[in-house]
C-alpha cells in the first residue's frame, strides 16, 4: 500500500488493478489526504464553485424502464406527461426571472416524440439568457434512431440549433456486467462512450457521471473510472466528474439491494475519483447525494465543486429523496468547511465570488 | 507551531498546550487533524469500536431549571408534560429484548418529587433487572436531590450507590464558562459544583462520563478551556470512562432564530480535539443521536472509539429537532462500525467486552 500511496504522491497514473486495490484497502483518511493533495495541485486556491441551475424533465414517458428508476412511466399511465415547447418556454422564462444560469434538460426515452421536437426545443430555449445543457447519451441515441441519422449528424443538428454542452447522465456504471442486469434496454458502455467522443470531437463539452451503491463491485467502479479516463485522454472533452449514490425508494432495483451507501462509502468514491481521474479538472461533491453534512466534508476529500442548486428536481424526488437549498446556504457550508464559495457557469468559469 | 509539530509532540506522548489546541481548532487541514486524533485512538483501543445495547429513559420533562437552549422541558400544564412512575419505568425496560446491558437515566428537575422517588427508581430497577447497569442522574440532578433533603453530595451519592447506582452520565456540564452559563442556563450549577459532584462520585468508585455542549454562543477558547478543565479533574480524581462532545440542536428552543446548527467539519474537529487533549480519558464517543449516524460514523476516523448504543426512544435531542432515528438496531451498529473499517465490540456499561463481531 505504501508504494501505491507514494506513486499517487508522485503524480503517477494508477492502473486498473491498483485502483481496485486502493478502493478495497486504502485507508479512509489517507485517501482524503491524497485526493486533497491532487486537488490543490490542480486548483491551488481554496475556491469551491457551484452553479445556480434548474432541472427540466420534458417527459417521464420512457420505454427502457431501468430497474433503478422511479421516474419513468408508460405512455398510458395516468401521471405520464410530455411538455410542449410552449410549456418548456414558460419554464425557462421562469428560470430566467430567477437568475438561473443553466437549465439541465433531460427526459425519458419517449419514442413518439418527433426529431423536430428536440431541435425546436434547443432552438427556442437557447433564445433565453439561460444556458441550455441538454440530452444525455441515451437521448441522443434515440434521436439518431428516430431520425435515421448518424450520431454525428444528430449532434451537428443539435449544435446548429444552439446546443453547446451536454450532461453526463445515463452512464450509471460503465461495465457491461452491471448494465445487463440493471438497465438491459439502455445503450451499452461502448455506445455511451462513442456518443461522448463524437460530441467532444464537435467541440461539445460534457460531464461524466456514475451511479454507484447498488449491485456493482469495486472492480466495476474502477472499470467505469478507467473507461472515462481513457476517453478523456483522447478528447479532453469532459468538464467534470460527478458520482451519485443510488436511491432505493419506489424502484425495482431497490428491492434487490440491501446495502445502504454510507457517508464513508461516498467520501471514498469522491477521493478515488479524484485520484484515478488525473485528467479531469473538476470533481463534484454533491451536497444532495448524501446530505449537506457529508457534502461539506467531501470538500476535504478532493472535490472542488458543490454541483448545483437544483431549483427543480424530479428524478430523485420520485425515488423518495428531496433536497433543497439556497445560494446562501451552500455558500455558508463552503465557508464553514474552510473554502471560498463562487458561482460558476456550466463551463466552469467563475461568475462571481460570494 | 504547525500541525506537524503538534503531531510530533503527540507521537512522543507530550501533552499539548492551549496554543496547540487553538492551532488545531483553527486549522484548515481537517484530514490531518483526523489523522492525529486517530493515532491517539489507536494507542488506546487499536481498531476496536465499542457499542452498548442500552435503553434511554427520560423519566420526566418537568423541569425547574428552564435553560434557554432546551427544547425538552415543560412547566407542568402542557398537554405533553409527563412524569413516569416507577412502574412505568420498569415496564419500559421489560419491553426491551433480552441482552440489554445499561439503562441511561436522565430527567428534568421535577418540582415536587421527593428524593425517595429517585432512590426507589434505582433500587426497583436493580431488583427487577439485576444484570443491567444503572447509569443515572447528571451532576445537575445530584445537586438538586441534595437540596431536596438537605444532604451533602457525598451523602446523596452514597444513598444512591447503596440503592444500586452503578455509574453516572456526563450531562449538565454544557460549557464550563461563567459567561455562557449566565446567559443560557443561569439556574444550572456552575463548573465548580459539577466538578465536585464528579470528584466525589469518583472517590466513591462510581465511574462517570463527561460532556460538552457546543455550537451555540461559546467561543473556541471556551471549548478548549472546558477540555483542559476535564483533563485536570481526571488527573486529580480519575474515574471518567468516556467523554462525549454534544453538538447543540437549536430547533424548538429560544435560540432557534439566532443560531444555526453547527456544521459537520466543526463537529469532527471538536471530536478530534477532545481525543487529543483528553489523553487521560479511556474513551471518546461519537454520539450518533447528536451527530447523525453519518457524521457519527465518520467520527470514528476522528478519534472516537465508541458510538454509544442502540438507545431506543431518546427524547431530549429529538425534542430539539434532531433528525437521527430514535433508535438503531444492533445489526446496524455492527454494520456501521465494520463499514468504517473498524472492529465492532459490544461492551457493557463499564467497557467490559461482551462480544467481538
């Protein structure tokens, strides 16, 4: 272990096997110390950023029915919905009034929506001052199927409509062993990475996410990190990495999972991500994932960003998880932790220091 | 002197001074503070983390003290004012599954129960459950009982010990600062009396605990002073088993509008600092009821070697808006400790090992 720690201190890249060993046997505080060391090498000052954003989920109709999801509905369900472009415009106007920086726009995979719906959405919503951060890879894949265009062509159309960044959702765990069991109908690892690569090649920046704490093993987690690290080597298009722990209420997978992700599990993942992802600038600590207390501590485990404000959040809420906060509260947490809060853009540029 | 120099001092078993303590509390380097505190913990209890299968009993919420930070007390006319009779208490304990090792008893300062009520409480529990350790009454209650009958502290404690009192909790210490006491709990005994009760208890071979209530209006200097005072009592009259830092929960108290609940990083720092200063205390507790189970578990890496117990029906902190569960199952305790990378050890009230998991 000592050799492994030395290697990290020297800034050397860890192999997959070393990552697994670190996750299995690494000392909790040592992981924090090393992750912090790397964080301060990349970001020498104590600034911790976050973004004022809102989530817009344009539809909850989704045919893939992932076992971990409490949000999706069949199109005939009573509470199934799809927002019209007009309704979406109202939402973005409201966000604009609230001074929101970015709208994270994602939805279910609703096969009945025409290709034009997505392009119109981007075109219309991009007219506002709110940055449109839309469509995770599974949605892009669906657009390619319904339009019978290639991924590249779809991305070019979206880009021409005004899209400049896309979120990193739908990654879950980028290991086929896990995906086949929890989301067999969702795009596979190779496809997820391919879409991200095409986007990066077109100058569209993205993030990478991971949802852990269900049936995955330590090996699966490290495989996930190595997969995104490898692509980042080629494209440098990932802006940030964000890990979430699985929420088990109201979904099929929850019944199959007995374990509960602890604060310690979460902090280890934040630290390991910082250590493994040596080519990522930003690692998020989500205060909404494990609560504000653990989120605050995570800033000492290698994270340099507190994610978003989530003015409207629907997906986790369906899974029995509600988190609300204010700019003041998040700034306070960051200050109390010893860091300096700043609001940022989706592109990780500072809007203002608080 | 930086944290490295403090770490060096501790490595060679030198005590730290007030300046070092200030350095620790004001330091940015949370992880380093944790590592120092954990190294002290490792010397005391290696990788073990203790828990106890216990039951909390808060026998009344009537209280003549009316402290400003308290959400638990009632005056008597309220709908939710209550006082448990001895039979109620016996019944509550009898409801617990087999294997319970300790009852932790604290209550308000009841306006008119006689001293015999408290003596009977202890002797009745002992009569019905001879294997259960009765850990009862804070120094504040002992002081109050002594006044009821015009007894000295020593006579009061002896009577209770003869009735079966095994050990005492560490509550009522709050912060040993006269400035804070006058503002928040003027009717509560000052430091000198709290210390006297514990010293006499120790001399009567009644082991006790000690606490600190922080995160309200106290300063860092007052926290540090409190810890050094406890260290001195333990030096002079050893008998403390465990120290428990308690973070203040402002909801439903008159302070709720002016004070925010203390943040997690401060909680971890105070926990670590107490492990470092109180090097003559065998154990430091990360009390999950106050800290939340999540921060309590993280606290095990910040010097704590005890996570209290299963508890069942804690009332005082929950009256002040604590969001932690009312009780945790034994399996949960074991799982939490293992998940943190430590060895769970079920203990009795006196830290005798019952079972290593």
